C-alpha cells in the first residue's frame, strides 16, 4: 500500500505546491493586532482542508488566536497514536526593501520557494497534512491514528498552549508528538533532532543614586553601577569559561558513549562554522569540543548591556543605573527553577554595598531530550531515510522549545523532531525560503512515518 501512497504523492506534486502557495498568501502575523483577519483566515483555511479530505476538524477558540485540532479517528490494531504539532502564525516581514519578492506572494527561484512562513512553519506542517490526505484518498484510512494540533501563537510564545493541552488532554491523547520546525543538518543530510536546551532568562538592574553625577566633581566618592555590574558579570565565569554560579553543574549528566559517538560521526567543519559568522576564534568551556559545547553543555551569556552615556562624543558621568540581560541555556536534568534561584543568590552575594538591585525573570524552561534508544525515534529515522534516500543525522539543538517539556508533562508523550528546512533558510528574516524538493520529500517522509509506526 505504501508504494501506492507515494505514487499518488508524486503524481500531485504541483497541486501540493499550489495549495501551499494559497496558505502562504495569507498574512497570519500573530504579533500584529491589525493582522487578526489573516490569523482567522489561516485557521479557517486549515480547518477547511481537513474537512475537505474527510478528517474531523474543529477550530478551538482561545483568549488569543484560535488553534485547529483534527483527528483521523480510531484504527484497528495496536499502533501508536501520533499528534502532529505545528503553527500557522508567522513572524512580521520586517523591512520590505530587503525582500527580493513580496513576502506574501510566494515565488519559486532556483528551486526555492520564497515566502514568509514557507519554512516556519506552514511549509513544514503542511507536509504532514498532505500525507494524511494522500492516505485518505488512496487507502480510505490511515494505518495509525493521527491527530493534529496547529496553533496560531507560536511566534508570540504559545501563550495559551498549556491551557489547550490541559483542557483538551483527552482529545489530544497520544503516544508521540511529531513536529517539523527544526532544520536539516545540511543540504545533503536530513536530521532528526532528539534534544533541545532549556533556558533561564534574566534582567539585572543596578541603581546607586537618583541621577547621573559629574565624574570629576563626584568621582571616587559614590558607587558606580556600571563598574559594579561589570565586576559582577566578570565573576560569573572563570578562566576556563566555566560558570561559577553555585550548583550550576550539579545536575548535569555525563554524555553517554552513544551520544559522543553520534556527535563524532557528524560531518562538522569547525573552520567553516567559525567563518560563517566572521568570527576570529572559537571559545568555550575547557575540555569539550565545539559541538559538545553547542549541544551537550550548559552555557551562560550576556545578551545585552545598558549603562550611562552611549551617544556620539563624550559625556563624563557616573551613571545612576546599569542593566544587563543574561541567558543561561540548560541541558537535560538541570532544573530551570533551581538554576534561577541560584542565579538570584549569586547576584545578592556579589552586589556591593551602596548598590540596590532588582532581578526580573522572563523565561524559565527546562531542557528536553528523547532517548536515542526510543523505538519511535528509530521509526522516524527509517521514514526519513525512505523519504529522502539518505539516513538522517541525530542532532541536538542549542535553542529552546518550551512546548516539548510541556508535551511530556501533560500528555506523557515523547517528541519526534523531524525537520525539512535548511539551517540557512532565513527563518524570521527577509527572503525566508523552503527548498521545493525538500517540501516534496517531506510529504513522502510523513507518509512513510505513518506506515512505519503501524508496523
């Protein structure tokens, strides 16, 4: 049967692309209050797609943007239930002059489909929708039960996803969550991402007096928040780039031999990686490779600093205030709550007399990892190989996806991250694109995934 499904998918390639273009023309920008008609239109379009191919669907209203839930229904056999997660909302387009074509007027150039949302995430989630449709049209049913949750708030932090999962827990019950919002390793090599980092994001505010002071008239007599904040930041790491916050590494697990072997097998060019951003050197925690530091080790970075006079020319002051934004990326088994509390204690301990401090917490998110030995991960890898003709790499990401630990906590399901876009596809930037051939291969991969999960 799977051969018939793939033949159908291949026969309707142009139709698939044409319908994706319809969805991409809808400006569903979740951050823009004036774009609400586009948000509603995209939700209606997706709901209509499922209804037209005989898959039960509903639009779920939230206090923000609606979500679409669909369900192919029960099947015979004891195969797992898979929940496909994706999002139809997109980022703002930014400066129109930087786009070579209109962001919401899809255009194919040199085998690439350029449009906002082509890779993030309309193009990727649509591959799974088309695979489900192909199974319905050719076989009359899917080999496993497949559910869909496609939200409209991912680009604004999935504000109501937790409430959706809690309130719709029975409707969304599944054995696996599958999402395609991650990249391939390279043009030639697909990838399955099995882990993402957690994050703690903080803002530190130092205040010493009610106003800026003349550095000559008052220098050497009042505390300088800029100096104090710089000294605090300098204490956060030692000479080996290890974070000095108490307990930071206490719960970090040693990498398994399988993980280290998997990393070592990946084609990774350190010089090309360095040159890709115009950097002069690679730095990081002593005793670990670049990939280990990117994916397997926790990190701390200053994201922003604001203090005193930063305009043209000179202005000799002792600033009244200083501010820093700091992010910590965490690995599995670290607790975001615990690291957050340790960070706050560190700031309290090292803030000098005469300085008032306030700490704001913006993000607390635990890391996520699906064990490499998980049977669903193995079936996903087999599906990718069948769809792309190349065995995938197993990768972890340095970024964070708060939804993954949420799926695990509420639904008890592991997440399979099967991405079809390139790492260079300009997510969130001008000229976002999806390789057309990868879009087609993504549909084939999803069809194979449903088949292999049944077996």
